[in-house]
C-alpha cells in the first residue's frame, strides 16, 4: 500500500472545508450572523503555498461572506459557499481548473466531505474528524480542526517538494 507521503510529490492543488477544518467547528451565535475563528498559522501556510504556485480552493456548506472575503484576501483562488453536494462542486472545479484527482489533497472532517475524500489523490482530515472520515483518510493530522491541521498538511507537502522555508518565506 502506498503511503500518503509518496503521493505528495504530485500535489498541485489543495482543497479545504471550512467548519471543522479551518475552524474548530464551533459557531458563536450572534444577533445578525455567526462568528468563526480562523487560525493565523493556517492562514500563513495557505498564503505561502499560493506564493509558491499552488492552487487553493474552498468547498464549504457555510454561507459566510466574511469568511469568503478573508480567504480570498489570502490569495485563495475560489471559495464555493453553500456547497451541499460537495462532489458535484469538486467535479465542477476539476473541470474549470483542469486538474487530475491525483494532484489534489483534500481535507474534510465530516460526512458531507466523504465522497470527495474517496475521489482525490490524498485524503486528509483533522484529528477530531468524524469516525467515518478517519476510516477512509490517507492521513489524519495530529491537530484538531482550527488548530493548524491545514498548516500541517500544507507544510508536509511543501517540505516533500522542497518548497518550504525558501527565501520567499521571508518576503512579505
């Protein structure tokens, strides 16, 4: 059986869920909206990966325009909100950006992510993901959602490809 690290050299595209991956899954209810907390280490890694030429896409069932604005501000190419059939959205993005499944690392944490995790080249999840997701993931980060699990998989991929901690890391 191929280890997930042997698949990392092919990765050109990262796709992430939001709630439970980029956040800890908790939602603070406010009068007008929901509040989510994003991890700055995850944000740095995503921004750095974009600078290194990687494509980063987001597929989320959430509808927060504020989350979308923040992620697009990091250089993420596209944020798909209200994605209730994530496999259909994934296949649409695959056609639009012309990538192969083997080139994709996807991180999801719950049942809606399951079909996409089954299709991509490298399936990953946070430590606190649903059991069903853990069972099919190539890699489980030792970090929970919202606690730099995204940084973990980006950093591992870039290290394998010798693109982590280059001179661009210091050019902001």
